[in-house]
C-alpha cells in the first residue's frame, strides 16, 4: 500500500514554493499493537502552518526537515490494533499531509458522519471554529452593545468570530479583501459593516465604521491593520491576538508602533492558542452545532482536490484567493 | 506680587530645548470667591511631561502653546477664598511649572507636613508611588515566587515597583543605566538582580537573570528593552505598560516586532494610567506609608534648585543623569 506524503524539504524564506516540499511515495509499514491506520479524506490548510516552518521556539515544535508536514485532518480508520478505534470509524486528528497515517490514538477523536458535512469538522466545528469561539469569548470578552472589529473576516476563524459576536448582541465590523468577501460577510453572515482593505484606506474606514471606537478587536492579520485598529480603541478595549497572516512570510515582522494606545486607552492585548481549550472542545461543538442547526451560524469551505496540489493550494491562504475555510481533499468520504 | 512661569513656546521635535519654553514674569491676579492662591515649593518633573507636549489625543489634553506647563507640585496656601483650604495649608495638586498658582480646589488635596519629608509626596507617597502600586498589583498581578522584571528600575516608579514586588515574595530583576544605579537597586533596595543596559547585552542579560522566564514585566521604557523582555516571557505572563521613555523624544516610535510572543506564551500586555485610581490613593498612601515607617520601602529624591533651571533639569529624565525621583525646588518649605 503506497502512501503519498508531503515532506518539508527546506525552510522557506518568504512564501513557501515548490522547493519547500518533497512529494514522496512510501510504503505503509505494518501496524503495531496500540496503533491504527487512518486513510485521510480532508486535510486542513491553516495560516499557522507557516509558523510551524520557522525554526523558532513556539507553542508547538517546528516541523523538522524531512518530516511529514503537520496538519489536522479528518479521515477513516482502515485498520486498527487500538482498543478505542475500530475499522470504519471517522476520526479527526493531527495526521499530517499524507494519504495514510499511523496513529497511537493520541490527540485523535471520533467524529459522527452525517451530523454535519465532514469538511465542517475542519472548519466551524473544528479548530478554526474553536479558535473563534474561545478567542472571542474568553479573550475578547464581548459585552452586548460592544463594537467588535475582526480582520480576516471572511476566513475560517474571522467569519465565525463575527457571527458569534452578532449572536452576543454586538455591533460587528469585518475587514476582508475584495468586494466579493465584503458582500459575503455583510449579506450572508449579517455583519453590520464590511471594510475592503484592498480598496479602502483602512484608517479612514475604521474611523467611519467604528465611530465610538473599538471595544474588541480580534486580530488575524497583524501589520498595518493591527496598527490602524490600535489607533481607534475605545476605553478598556480588549485586543485578542489570534494570528498575523500578513507577517508570516516576512523576514522582518512589523510591530505595532502605536502600541502605547494600550496605555492611553487602558486597553489590553492578549495572545491565545486554541489547544489550551482542548478539554472544552465538546462544549463549543455542542453550542456551535446548535446554532448551525438553527441557521444562526453559517459555514463555508473552499475545497481543493488532490494531495499533489498541496504546495499551490497553501498559497491561497496568503494571497486570499479563496472564500471560507481552505481544505485539501485527498480521498473519498466512502470507498 | 510677581510670578515666574514656564510657558510652552513651541512643540519640540526630539528633545525639548531652550526654544521649547518661554520664561515669563506676570502679576498674580486678584483672587475670586472659591479660589485660593498656592505658593509652589516642590515641582514634580515626570517623563509623562514629554507626552503632554505632543499635539495628539491622549489620556490628558496636550498642553497648548502659551499655556503654563502642566506639572504636579506641593505648595502652601498663601491666601484663600475657598471654604476647604486655609492659609498655611500644605497641598498637592496640578499647579503647573510656576511660582504661584491660582486653584479652584479641584484635584487638589492637603498633605500633612512632618509625617514624611515633603518631596516624598511627589515621589513614593505621590503619583510615581501610586503608579508603581496600582500598576504592579492591579495590572502585573504578581504571585509569590514570580519573576518580576522592571525597567527604569532606579527611577521614581521602577524603584517602588521592585520593592513592592519583593514585599510580595517575588524574585525581582531590575534594569537600570550604569553601575551606580545597579548597585543602588541591588544593595540598597534589595533587588535580586540588576542589569546595566548601558554596559550589557540586554537579551543575554535577561536570559541570564530570568532563567525560568518573566512572569511580570513592568515597562517604563519601551523600545529595545521591551522587545528583549517580550522575547523571554513565561507562560501566562503579564506585561504592564506604564511608559516608554526611550521613545518619547523619537519622531518614529518603534513597536515591538516580536509582539507575537504574546500569542506563543498566552501572555497579555495592558496599559494603565494612575489617575484612574484617584479614589484609592488614600489606601495606597497608608499602605506604603506603613512600609516606609517600618523601613521596608525606601525612597530617594534628586532635587534641582530654581525654577529657571526647569528646561535643563527636565533633560535629566531622558539622559538618566539623576538617581531617584526628579524634583524642582522653587520655594522654601517655610517662609
């Protein structure tokens, strides 16, 4: 049984390209006791991946040269010598960018096929959704009537942040790139305002859409947009640092020169990582699943087919050429 | 009765100099009902003054061209048509850089002469002391055993931050400029470690003195030192943003390029301004007064004589040529 795998060939400077990756075919080894074999179906492509390629101390160790690229995925168990998983089970876990993965069951959990479309387990009912849920509610701490600004607003995390903030009674302003995404977050997702950062002056647009200042800023992008948001904080504002996609491919990261706005406005800026909330994923999934069933929370996935397309598909995260959660399909849901 | 006043002549770019100020002599006007006349004795020179010269929205309005420079001071009431203040009372308030000030009693409070040396009411028992007290305890939230790092550690605020952190059972590392200040904070104030940023590599020195990372960083300086501290945060660290004296005279402020350390370490960075705690100054003064009486909290003032020396004395804040709280003496304690 051959397994197509995407290995890290060398660390990129700037955007990853073909030379970053090695696409190899290997044989799937024999299962040991306590292991199971997973056939990947959908692989999650995330901005955080760029960070894992850097050889620096972070919340997860960097992917090493020659290793399978780290990724979350949903798949199906095709063989098991593990007491908790049986052949045919659908599972979600860190199985990497490959067609088959051997797991010892750690950080792996079963998903119920049919309850929601399977790609949803990588988007709104998965890591990005949980990131939005815990980042907004625990770090952003929105209160009814607050103005909540979110960047990357049409993306997997930002779109959920904005919708949850609406459900909590906030005024929601989203920042996205291009008229299609702006139309989507306003008309389909119900955001109050949309800012097209590719076609508007961001400072002016934030001033116009947040006349009373920003109470919660949920930052997915960093750079100039973070700086513009800091310049418009309300008294006691909370800035939740989720990511900085505009900076991930830069060799020199731009810090917010106006961070003293935190002092002037008695505001706080706090970073978080979703894996700290692992024990509460179930709670978040139930709550968000209910909202989805009631039609109050919408989800969108952008699916690219074929494992060999991983290197080019990944770039859509950084050039913005996708709408919703970016997913790589590498196998059929049912064989 | 003539009054020497320091007025803002023009806004400085970079360091203030002689051209920034107008030294004028005016006549003290007649008192109206509800007013009192204060003879200034000690005037507080503070890093925040540089910020008040900038024509930008901040926590206080900028000083206007032609206005008396804003300053806190202690003085004595020499005439009163105000029911709450009598001739001879000693008071602390925003009386500006001038020999005589007319007040309507707002934001003015009496101080008891003799309880502590009068300059102390502008340092440890005044605004800088309260800044240290509330900033450390409410924003930094130190816990016994924490490593607390403070910059500007020999200054009016930093020296109190470090001493209170020691009283709360923390390991305290101070950053100061030059061997004299480092010796002072270690030997006189009892800090565990001192870093001489003028003679040491700051990144290496923080690594050496904070082997387990920084739990609380109290920042008075910004710039490279803030960046170095962010690079060494412990999990869940709190960064209290009190000021950024290294940046106040810059035309372009340097933001912390490694602010994503907040994400990696699930840390927060929060700004504060002491005037929000006005109602609790009494509590802080009583607690710190007790510590001082018990010899657990030491205070140091650096006093420059003569109102005409204001322009040059102010520069000592930025070149570091002083030890302890910088104060301008403009009158005798008793006439």
